[in-house]
């Protein structure tokens, strides 16, 4: 009879333990599936942009709230960003530009090298071939919209390199 009480208590403890484990795992599972859904929507949106240009993505990558893609054959870069209240779609024809630079805008409006915690925005700056035409800015990080500076900065650096390689390849 003593063993029967022990088994009932053990089963009850196990059920409570499994329930608590499920409560702990559930938020992470929901975040994972939500992120997967958002990425699918972003990939669909950029694919529509590329299809409209009759192109094909040869390289693409996701950030927290954006996807950037390269059509190496047509020499074009596509960016799709989604924020709470707006979407941004950008198309850059690399044949119009000579190079791409990483640009950091600091909270004081300076472009000097300062403490990373003061970075307000991170852009890729496309320098045009034609003099007198203003550079085109592709925003990757904005402190008022995102908190993930390290990942966005690293992401922008990687794409600066990729885009400049593509520009040199097509020169």
C-alpha cells in the first residue's frame, strides 16, 4: 500500500513537472515559429520585387527586420524592410555606382569613430559614377527602431564587402 501512494505521488509530480516544462518551452517555440513566418513573408516580398525585374537572387540574407538580396547577373541589389507601421522596398542598379561604403551616423551627427553605444544609424552609402548626383543611402540600423546594433553592423559590413566585390567584378 505504501508503494501505491508513492506511485500516485510520483505520477502527480511528473505531470506537474511536464506542465511546467511546457510552459517554459512554449514562448521559445512561439518566437521560433513567428520568426519563421516573418522570414517567409519577407522572402516572398523580395522574390516579388526580383520577379518584377525579371531577375534571380544569387545571394540573400536576413536580418532581424530586413532581407537583402543580390542579383549578380543583372547587377542589382534588393532590400526589403518591415517595421511595425511601414514597409520599405529598395532597388539599386549597381551599374550606376562606383563603390559602396559603410556609414555610421552618431548621435551628435558626427561620422567620426566614437563609442559604438552612440551610433544612431548605420547605412550603406552608394557612391554614384556621375559627379553631381547625390549618394544613395540604404539604412540597416536605426536606434529609434531597433536595439540590435552589433548584428546589424556586422551584417552591413558583410554586405559592403559583397557589393564592392560585385562592383569590381562587373567593372
